[in-house]
């Protein structure tokens, strides 16, 4: 009986152990099935779930570098690094040297050109025209006198003067003869004899002159003199006509061009003098300035660096498989320094050429892929942001994100 009982008990233990083994295997199978189902469901969920695309970058600001187009020696430096400036603030002033004198010379040249131009436009004065007319009348009268020749009265007067000169000559001749007779008798002195001879020679010369004058009056005016008088009259008439007609149109235009040229020279000088003062072109912060009074600055060389905080932007890179963004597209931007704020951004640039992304910007999974650089402008009305802050650009707007 005992053996039978022990044998039955052994058989029951084997059955029980077999049943436990079969139950444990079934549980493992069921667990594997459940795990596989969970993995498949997670895979399906991950495939169907919308993951918002985010790319990272850093805030940057436009770097404005004003300078002078003329250059020169620094006179004053009115700024320091880190100083905030407003548009129109004087930053640096240069020495003028000879620019002020050259501007004064240009002003004088312009005044001279304007005076000449106004003179030509106004024409000649009435007094100048009247003077030219009087000259014409004078030459006309002279020509008429030469053409008409001497009057009879002039010839008669010349004849009378010749008779008078002849009478004086005869009287002097008679006196000379008497003195000569007395001198031979040594009654008169040698001085009296010399005086008598001199008076005779003088009256003879005078008679000869009067005779030549009478001959010229009888002969009349020479043709050469009349031609000369006519030429002088023609020249005077032309000069009078020029005065009446005023200045030539070409002369006025030339004078006007001279005025324009002088004004242009003066304008150039004014612009060069303005370039001696370098002003802030916008509101910003001085990033770098290394000049001191006395330093030399070249023309068209930047002298200071200004960060424009009013125009912040993020440079970031988008994978080519997400390159469905467009210029002017609105995006959200989050800043690590302000995790609870979302800033509005706008895509202003999308590169048309692919490149390899820097390692500190993109995730390791995307580093091997080509990316396209984009530029996103940020609106910061509260002036909270600073260049260099880390930023995330969400290419899906907030309303489309979970």
C-alpha cells in the first residue's frame, strides 16, 4: 500500500511540474506577443505623428561700418566701445586743412561767373550805346568834311595869310639889307646883323609854310584819307550795332555753363567738408573703434563698427528634405534666455546652393546631409534680444505644433 501511495504521489508531482512548465512558456509567448504589438503600435504612431521641424542658430545683427570719402587726420573722437548712439550723432571729426580755403576760392569763382553771366544777359548800358552812336556821328562828320574838301573861305583865308607872310618877308629882307650896309660901314654891331639874318630866315620859312598850306587846300583831300575815314566809320557803326544787339546767345550759354561748373565745384567742396564729420547712420551700439586724435584715416575706409539692434536675424540651416519654405514665410523663434516667450520671425533669405552644415548647429543624424542656409529676421519690439544669443527657429508655426 505504501509503495502504491508513493508511486501515485510521484506521478502527481511530475504532472504538476509539467503543468507549471507549460504555463510559464505560455506566459512568455504572450509577453512577447504583447511586446511586439506595443512596438508595432509605437512604430505606427511614430510614423503617423507630426513632429515639428526645428533648426538652431545664433542671433546676429547687421554690422554697419561708416567712414569718410575724403579721409584725413582725426581731430576728435566722440565715442567709446559699447556706447549706444542714435541716428545723426557725431562720431568722429577730421581736420579740414585747406578745404575751407578751397571752398572760399570756389565761392569767389562762382560769384565772378555769375556776375559775368548776368552782365551778358542784361546787355550793354544805355550810356555805352549812346557813346558808340556819338562816335559814329563824329566819324560821319569827318568823312563828309574830307569828301567835300576845303571851303572857298578857307582858301581865301589861306591866300590872305600867304600875302601877310610875304609882306613880313619883304619887310625882313629890306631890314636885313639896311643892317648889312651899315655893318659894312661898321656902324652896327655883329649881333644886330645876326638878328636881321634870323628874322629874314624866319619870315621866309613862314611864307613857305603858308604857300604849302594854300597849295594843299587848292589840291583838296587825298583819296587815301577819305578811304581811311570810311573804314573808321564802318568799324564804329559795327561796334554800335553790336552794342544795340546785345550779347550773343553763344556767349550767354558759355557764361551759363561757367556758372554751372563753378556751382559744381563749390558743391564738391561742400560735400568734402561734410565728409569731415562722420555721423551715426542709425541707432545702434559701438562695437569697435580704435582711432585716436592725430591718427590718419584713408578715404573710403571704415573707421567704426556699429551693431544695428533694430534688425536682428538668425542664420540657420535647413535640411534639403524640409526645403519647402519660402521667402517672407512667417515662423516662430524661441530664445534660450527667454524660454517662455515666442518671437515672430520672417524668412528673408533662402540659399539656392547647398552646403554641409556646421557641427554645432545641426543634429548628428542630419550632419551627413546637405543643407541650405536661411536667414530669419526677428521682431523685437521690447528690445530684449542681444547678438550672440542661441535661438531655435520653428519652421511650423505654433498653431500647427502639438
